């Protein structure tokens, strides 16, 4: 290596070292700033997974993160706000899963794929699913106005698939949003019964039941 090449390599190394120190310092400040919020979010989610929505209280979360309940109110206005934050995070996660919907294949395969992502999410996160879809919450989206306005990132995916089915002549021309909502109600009802222990069998058995139920519903609206 010549002297010019050595000096160039040394300059590059120095720049990388300075950048690394900068990143570590900035990241350290950033982490210090979000540590409390992250701890609160993790504690609230842990309580939710263990004891359901009723188990998430300001006092229990404050105790879990070793702070006073009054200090917790600096981060959330009240318990409802904390539950809404948990639900919003759940919807973001669920929407990310649905964003990978396949563009190829048959229309029916696409519908089945969406159904399976619903089942995956609900069976993996039963308490969170209950909070998101089955509990009364202040500010929760309402049918039909919020859905027709496109405010539901999860329902939008199914509605787009239903509208595509109508455009291609696979489904009878009808109200796509009502069909989307009805299909969601069918699935959520079955999930509520299964998660509540009112349907026996394995997760695989339940998944097969949901597939058959969806098939029966679709048979009724085919063109």
C-alpha cells in the first residue's frame, strides 16, 4: 500500500470512528428519552396478555414500572388512553401483516390468505384481539361512517378484495362495505366463541371451521 492509499484509508477510518461515536451518543440520548415510555408500553402489554383488558389498570402498570400512579398520568391521561394506545399498536401490527397480501393467484386464494392472517393474529394475541375488536372503547371506529371513510387499515384490505371480486364479475354487485363488515362479524363471532372456550377442538380444527363458514357465506353472494 502506497503512502497516498494509506492516508486515504486512515482518513476513512477516522471519519467512521467519529460517525460511530456520534451515532452511539445520539442513540444513547434517544434511548434515555424513550426508556420510560417503552417500559410502560411493555408492562401494559404484559398485563394485557396475562389478565386481559380488565387487568390493565394505571395502578398495576405503575407498580410494574416502579413509578407512582400520578407519575404515570404524565404519559397517559387515563386508563382509557392507555388501552387505546395498546389497541392502536395492535392495529398497526395487524395492518403490517395484511400489507403483504399476494397480488397473484386466484381471487379466492387472496380471500383465504386474508382470512388466515386474521386467524393467525387472533390466535397469537387473544387478549389484544379482544381489546381491539370486542371491547367498547372511547374513539373506536364505528360502522358505517368510519369504515366508508377508509379509516380502518385492516378492513380496507378485505373491502378492496370484495370490490375486486365485483369488478371481475365473480360476486354479485352489492354494497362491498356491508359485505366486508358482515364477513368480519362472522369471523369475530366465531373467534369470540372459540377464545371463550365454547368451541372444542384444536386451533387447526377451528381454522378449518372458519374456512368452511367463509365458503358458505361466499357461495351465497357469488355471481
